C-alpha cells in the first residue's frame, strides 16, 4: 500500500509532497498570492513525524489553518499521548493567521496541550489592529512565532517538496526576510496601553457570536492580561517586483524516510 495518501477533501493532502511549482508559487515574497498554504508536521520527542502534509484554504468556506487543526485534532483523538510523551506541531504558513484563525489555534492548544511553532512567510493584513493583537496573544500564551529565514525556506523545501533537490530562492528573498523580521520585532516591542481599550476595540464585536480566546478558570479572557499599543507602524515603500534569480546554496545532508515518517534535517556548512 502506498504510504502517500490524499484526503477526500482536496484542500487537505496527507503524507503528500508539494510540487516545486506549487512551493515557489505560494512561498514567494515578490508576488501577491490570493490563497493560503500551510505545511504542517506533528512530531514526537524522538523526533519522528507522526503526521504531516499541507492544506490550502477553501475560499469562502474555511481557512487553511482551520483545516489543518481539524486534521490534527482527529489524529490526536485517535492517538492520545502517553504520560511521558510530548507532541510538537510545526507550521510553515504562506501568510500569518487572521484574528479568527488565532482564536482557533488557541482553542486547539488549550484542548490538546501540544507545543506549536509557527513560521510565517508573509504577513496577512499586518497593519490591521485586530490581527496584530491576536498574534501577540498567541505569543503570550507560548506559541513560538517567527518570520521565515533563508534556512527556514530551505528546511520547508527539503521536508515538503524534495529531499534531494536544492531550493532556489529569488533574489529579493534575503531582503524581504530581513524586513519581515524587523516588522515582527517592532510588533513585539510596541508600547503598552490600558487593557480595557483592547476589550472595547475587539471583544465587543466578537461577543455577538462567541467569546474570543476564553477558557475556564485562570485563563478566562486572555486578552485582558495582554498589553499592546494603538499606534500603527509606517508601511515599507512598495518596490517593483524583480525577476527571480537562482542562488547556489550549500548541499543538504539527507536523512532517510521510512514508512512515511521523517526525522529532523541538518545542513552542511558552506565552505
């Protein structure tokens, strides 16, 4: 039986590799992409991948993050953790999660008690106040959030596209990675304001349907204890897209795949 299988939902692909074209079309920092792609893995402490794949958003229905979380919940429900085990979820996302997706991520983590690393290629409406607040909430609650570096793109390509091909970045990638990192650092370091302003700005609208980022006991209303500001950073000047030029990268040390399970990768240092 083939270890690679495709879900009946054609927005979700389990244990299936991306094509190089799909990867470069979505994980590029030059062109605006109207859809979101999320590559994900669930690993144990060995570390071995127990579940992996990728998902696209279902336009007008569900975001890619929600589809991934549902698949992870299904797997964890059928494969509960042992007392001495610890699962880690790693996400490589073409866009940062929106307010609603951050809420669902938080609910997932409250239920499943797993570690999560979130690697972002581009920001989704970064200067939107609600989206900025929601990212800070996730970070406050233990999600490791970072913008993707060149090494992250190489790792994602190796793990989800092809283990024996070399990732060829566009010429603008290094510069864009640096800008994204600066924007994220600015967000983490913004000046704080009164918690009640956050409550008035966001929760009043969300309460019409459901409470945002709430749970029982001490975790009731996570935003109330989060500090943030209202100032909006200036946007970077727009630049004309440049043609993609392949860049030679150091070779990757390949690791064996067996029965659809992957181990962590490593890279050779350049000479």
